[in-house]
C-alpha cells in the first residue's frame, strides 16, 4: 500500500504512476546498469528515459549509459562488460550541502575563514 501511495504522490522515489503507464504502453526495455537502473526508449526511438533504482539522483547514471541517454554516438555502451581500470573510483552520490562536500579552505572537517566576525 505504501508503494502505491509513493508512486502516486512522490516523484523522487523510483517512478510515478504516469511514468509506469507510459513505460508499459510505449517503452522498450534497453538494458540495466550496475546500479540497478533500467533504461527504456520509445518505439520511434526518439525518446529515452531511465527508471532509477532507489532515490532519484542524476549522478547515478554511469558514463556508458550517459552517452546513450543523451544520443551521443559512442560505441562504449554496446560492449557486454565495461572495463574498469585500477585508477577509477567507485561511484559516490552528490555530496553538495552535506558535511562531506568539497570546499577549498576545508581542513580537518572545518572551514577556515579569512576573516573574524565582528562581535559587540
């Protein structure tokens, strides 16, 4: 029951009811990536979309599928297995707005300011 409620009213978890209906009638399943995201395109092959596994975050799309979903002519997505190099880091979600976000003046998890605020 909770899943149906989320699908009706919450757009940031998986898919909405409209997306489910559109995918059922017009979508052709193309593939699935290592994060569990499912990729679809319509029968005319002019629209492509992704149904995310879990919370929606655009940074969860891998490089191979990113080129496919944006209609970039690239042969990488047609390989059966993606080659991962030793220097490549695993995926991490967007850290903006969290304590783990990047800041150039951040040392020991504290932001050092160039000024001291005035106190009365």
